[in-house]
């Protein structure tokens, strides 16, 4: 793991954006852990989070893009803090378009704010967690309606390493349905590995790791042969 990935997990714990217990997800699945980026609510946390996203984008070589798109509403501050960090730390100035969930019929009207995309623009999408990929389904058509822009990738905070609607992982489904590569800052397996080595702010108990394993047995990905997928079902005892 890279240093910024370890620091990200520590920040998630400090901010209580990463919790362990029993949680019902939007998909209806019962999960032994939960990621809530809404807990990154302070100036310090948002600044640090933007720095981690920015470093990941530079590491991937995607800092040549024209814009970072943050879907309404929870991803708008993620895209904004990332753009600030790219400008401040990497001398890379990107525009930040974002959408309203409802179009307005006064003023300039429409649903897209900020940077007005042009044909040929290269865009990065920002999201927090990919499970079954609903954000992509809603956002890609919205962007394509505006201009013939190229979506260079989806940057997510955490890949939960779960299946989507069928047997493919959510990452594989996004690739297959939209031709869009997904680049997680960290995966569930990164979290478990880091919280098992005794060097982090907390250490997962055997019971917690068993609960995660059982969850992945039911909802995880059994193989990672498909291009672009970084997750698989690990052996018990991760």
C-alpha cells in the first residue's frame, strides 16, 4: 500500500467515516462495516481527503484532464476539495462541473452548474463508494447529453469488492456497461490488511474479520480474471 492509502484509512477512523458493526445498505444488504463520507465534515478532513484523491489522480496519470465532475450532492465537496488540492499541490488547474438533482427553470436554468463541458473535454468522475454502481447509471447519460466529452475514469474512495446486479463485480459491470475504468483509492482488502498489521489506529478482531469474510462469501467476487478488477474472495484468515 502507498503511504497516502494508509493515511486515508487512519483519517476514516478518526472521522468515524469507517465503522464496524451491523448496517443495512441502500442495496438492502446487511453489511458488517459502513463507509460514510458525510463524516468528513471539517475543513481539515476535507482538505486531507482532497489531497488523497489528488495524489491518486496524479499517480494514475489522469491529471491532464480538463474537469472533475462530482454528482449531486454528496460528491460535490469531494470533487471541489480534490480540485483545490490538485491546484495547490500539483500545479494542475481543473474545472469543477456539478449537477442539481432537479433542474431549475429560472436564471440560467438547467441541471448542470460550473464548467460547461465542450466536445473533446476529458472528464474525471468522483464518487465515494462503489457497490452496485447507481451513480454511474445516472451520471454518464447526463454528461453525454451536454457534450461529446470523454470520461477518462471513475475515481472512488472505496471499492467494497462486491458483486453488482449479477455475478460480475460492480467494477466489472461499470466497465462492461459503460466502457468506464474504475480507480479506487483503497479496496476492502486494503482496509482489512492495514487493520490487521498492528500499525494502525485500531486492530480488527478475529470476529470482525470473520464477519467480513462471511459477507464476502455471500456478496463478494469469486474471481478477478476480468480486466480492471482488483478484488477477489480471499481465504479465511485475511
